[in-house]
C-alpha cells in the first residue's frame, strides 16, 4: 500500500467489533511506532497497551464514551517529563514527540486494517490513577485499537492545498 493510500484510509472510528486484535498486529504497530523520530532523539515516551478488562474499565472512566468501551485494546501515550528536549527559549517539545509516536502508531494500525481515534479530552487524573502512572509520566493521548464497525467511520474534510501551502 502506498503512503498516500494509508493516510487516505485513516479515519476516526467511534465503534468497534467484538473481535480480539491479534498480538502479531499489535507487535507490528508498536515496532512501527518505536521508529518514530523525537526531538534530539531522546524518545521520552511510553505506550501502555491496555487489554485487561479491569484496567480498560478504569481507563474508560477517564473518557466515558460507550464506543470506547467496545474496543478490545486501548493505547495510552505517555510522555516522560524531564527526559524530553526543551529548546533554549524554554519551548517544551514533549507534546510534539508524543504526537509523532501516536501518529506512527495510528498509521501502522491503518495499514493492518485496524481502527483508531485520537482522544485528548480525558480526565487526566483519573487516567493517571487507572494506569498507576509514576509522577514523571504524563498522559497526552489515547486511542482505541480494534476492528472498526464500518458505520462508525467519521468522514473528514480537508482544506484545499492552496489554504495551507505557501511558497516563498
């Protein structure tokens, strides 16, 4: 599959089939994510793959949506504070690094025909508690991971290239 086909195939799914995700697919997705770049190559991240029913229920309390509960796997992307690059003017790049690894994860999931959905509007404290995160780990994003219900695909619109591109 060409890269343009992968990015054109990625959608935010809000509905998942009751079907287990094969470990080989999860391993492949994680390997692709592991290769993501980060500022100064510090790789200040951790991905929690939540499969346990007990922990998934706790994670879902941090973002109470019925469709999230359907997903057999939830991936949580955590930044390790103090291990990331900070520019000389004080600009912190942790969120940028976490977004990049999450993108790689989601695009790899798309390649193997699994659905995802960016989630950032969760209750941070509840999520930290659900995962028993240490003090230096900050959750930035999470996504369900599973076989999507076709009808749950949310269409997206994009601005024309002329609105986002300027040559100087």
